[in-house]
C-alpha cells in the first residue's frame, strides 16, 4: 500500500492553518471539478484533493495523520504502525478490520480506508449514495445598466453568454464595479452538490449629461455671461428631477457648486456637483457685433493681466 502525502496533494505546508487548507481546497475543487474542468486528469485530481481535504480538513483526522510522522514520502510502501486502531477509531470497520466501499462505490484510496475506514468520511465530501460531492464553481459576468437604473433600482431581464435568461433586481444606488450576487446561479455542483453563485459586475452606461464618480454625479452647466456676472437662479437636472440652483454674482467658468445628497443614494448618499461653463453668445448679426464693440469700450477688462 502506498503512502499518501496529503499536504503535497493540496500544495500546502504541514504547518498550514485550517483556514488556509480550506481556501486551497476550494480553489482546487473549482479548478478540477469534472463538470467544468478541461484538464485531462480532472476527475483523478478531483478525487485526490477531496481525499486529502477529508483528512486535513478535519482536526482529529489531521492530528492522527500527523502522528505518523513527516518522514514518509508519497509512493513509499506503507503499513500502519502497531496499535494504530487505538490511536484513531473514527471509522466503522467490518469483520475483517477494514471498512470497504459500498456496492458500486469507488471509495477513497486503500491508504485512507486502512487508516480511517470508510465510515470516517465527512458528509461534506461524500453523498449517502456514494461518489464525490462538491459545490459548483462561482461564476462572474458583466451587466451594463443606465444611470437611471443605478439611481432608482428595479428589475431588468439579463441574458448571459450561454443564452440563459434571468430577471435581475438592481439595488437602488448601485455603483460602477459593484457586484450583484445571485445565489445558486453559478456552475453546477458535482454528485448532487449545490450550485455555485453568479456575480454580476455592474457597468454604468455613459450618460449624455452626467458623469459618475463613485456615488457623486457631475454636470457641466452652461450659463450666460450676465447670469455669471449678475447672479441668477436657474433650473438644473438631477437624478431625482429638476431643481433650482442659485448662481452667485461674479461667478467664473469652472466654478463648482454642490447639491448635497443629489447623487446616487447609499450610506452616505453621494452629491451632485455643478460646474459652471460661461457660454458666449455668437456675434452673428450687426446688432450683436455693435453690442460687443460697446462692451469693449465701456468694460475695459484684460483677462490675461496676471500673465504680464
């Protein structure tokens, strides 16, 4: 009978924590899952890592296994040391002193069953009818939504790359890059195991007026020279509808005004920032040109004076 180095099979050190062992096992189980893996030896590897985790993932079995010593190498001829039955008796053993697999059941290796017995298997790695059982792999897909959908939420149909259609609930205030979890909609489990989860990564479509930065919304607002110079109250769009905005007298292009709480909702809610952009009326008529000439005479102003 060959000795199995379970630490080597999982690729972890002998002093690895239980949490590290668990994370490594889940990663390998997803990689070599027979239903999704394209590796030529996926099923064999999947069985091997399940057997290794059956031992190392259980504190009692791991301690008993470690008691064998660290000097064994994979493939070495192995016989349990005298008195092994007294060290670990977690298995349900038959009359021959060794528990064999049930009818039609592939079982773990002879090494495992000699040490622990088939009855020592944890439910997480086996199902009652025999065979391996594992949770399906988590999957990720991208979903593009409008800014209005991000702001107000709601249900929307989504068609995945494999043709599957789902009705997805968009949370109010969802942000760029946020992931929406759909439990049980990922890869199928093996041997009757539960399906994995599907994570939809949100992408917010570009808006003709607004720019999104996290939960904040930015809007460039054109204003006339007299609105900027004299001050005014103007109507501006927000995600929640149009509101009145007061422009201070003497405002310049680039001045940034804040509408508190008018961004994407959340904890805390975002704000809307309005950046003023002074729009110059075109001098397309004789009257307009004369008006600008009059301004030139009566309003001596040098915007480049600070550069001299």
